């Protein structure tokens, strides 16, 4: 349930950034000033879609898988734990790649991207703990 809650929290910055990309949000609120530079860079697109849209889809998927894991049907199913470790592990790697781009290529940091990366690392840690506790 905790992973589902963190995924739900992560959905908000991803939605905010996606709404910005859609033109619904005029100027990003960013205390450190690099959000617009990051989100208007060529690297803000991945496979023809905004990275923020991929983030929205990712957090919805994580929320659904984590929520399914709380149901009685999947309570003892190790596959849910493995899926969460796999998904969050991939998220950590992708977030690390995006952070590298921010620091080394774009030379700007988006605070909302940092929040997302931290949430992904937290979910990865929680899913590893869950997988270890679910050894059968």
C-alpha cells in the first residue's frame, strides 16, 4: 500500500510537467530556475512523446500494480513483488539517465524531476524490502 501511495504522489509532478508540455500551464513554478530549460530541451522528448507523459503512464502503472498487490487474490503472489522491483529498478535507471542529461548535457536541474527521481528511488527501496519479505 505504501508503494501505491508514493506512486500516487509521484503522479502529481509528472502531471504538472505534462500539462506544461501541453501548454495548459504557462510558466513552471521552479525555485531553482532550471525547470523550463530542462522541459524545453530536445531531451524532454522520448520515443516521440514528452518524458512527462511517460512519467504519468509510469506512475499510473506502478500505482495499479502496487494496488493489485494489496488485494487478497495477489497477497501471497511473489510475482507482484518481482514486477514492482523490475518496474522501479527500470525507473531508477531511467531517472539516473535523465539526471545525467540535466547535469552534463543541459546544464540545468528541474526540481520536479529531482522530486520524481527521489520518489522512484524510495519506491525501489520499498519494493526490494517487500520482495525480501515475500520470499517463499
